[in-house]
C-alpha cells in the first residue's frame, strides 16, 4: 500500500492534491487543523488526522500518529500554510512567529520525523508547496514571501542531502490560484490578476495537483531539487 500524507488537506489546493494522488493509487492521509475533510476522505478512501501546526511540537506527533496507522509514508506533501498581508512594520512578532511555524518550521519538523523510514527503504518523494512570491517577493507580503522563500531553500538543500538515499525533494511555486484565500479580493482585482497572467486566467487547484502528481510519479524519477512554477507565466 502506497501512502501519501498531505498537510492542509482541507483547503482548496490541499484537497485537490489529495484527490489527484488517490487517483494515482495512493492511500491518502488528510491532515487538517480545524475543518475536518471527512467527506473528501470518504470519497477517496482516505483517512483524516488533526494537528495544529502552529505548534511546532505537533509535527513529530503527527508523524507518529500517521505511521502508527499506515506503517509508512511514501509521499509527503508539505502544503499547509497561512498568509499574512501588511507592511513589515505593521506585522507583530507573534503573527510572524505563527506564520513561520506553520509555513516553514512544521514542514521541516514533519519531514525530519518521516525521513528515517524513507531512508530505510531508500525511497520516497517530498513536495513542498511554496509560492511565486517565494521566488520574487511581494510588497506588503514580506513575511509570507520570506517564509515561502525558506521552503525553496529547504527543498534545494535537502534534495542534495537525501538524494543518495533515493529520496527526491521538489517544490511547487503556485501563482494566483482561485481558492478561498482570494476571498478578500473584489471582482475587478481578480480580473486584473487574470489579465496580468500571460495565459489569461487564474489558476485552479487542479493545476497544482497535476504538478504534484507528476513530481511523485516515475516520470519524474530523475528530477530533484527543482522549483516548478505553476503560475500561467505570471513569473518567468
């Protein structure tokens, strides 16, 4: 039984990733913080597990809970994330620490906890979900951009470290994806973002899910340490 753990699986991108990996034959473990994706788990034959990843100590506990139920994790998708907008001078320290805990540190701790069983089998695929802002930065999203950039650095370094053990580590940097996270934008702003995108539309969660599926497949056996932009050409 191949098992995939997807963090943040109650969100638009995370749920699409889980559904796509289930189509690939994985038994999916759907992590959530507060909104249990029970219906999705039932539909794809997966299971759910709760953890508040703003508490870094919850990450290794999450790993152990999953391994006790599945025995192994073949694919880890570090997708859980939160966003913060505002001037750097207006973001308080507690908010910044929570952002980095969820977006970066918990991903690192969860990966660290799951690596030994991957190394023992000399097999595994890790996909980190960053953002195009982690590549180029965004005004009024300095903290978010920095956190997503950290995930890119984590990907590149870890790929070199665990490559000899047969484990591949890659990163996806989505562009503007039509999810509830865009709920704060009005119709004119969304239309403008679509117009700024060379392919002329906003992305959808399935665009990201297909990229994850590819990176976890045999078709990507010689791909590691890479950042795949799924952004419609917004950032090139």
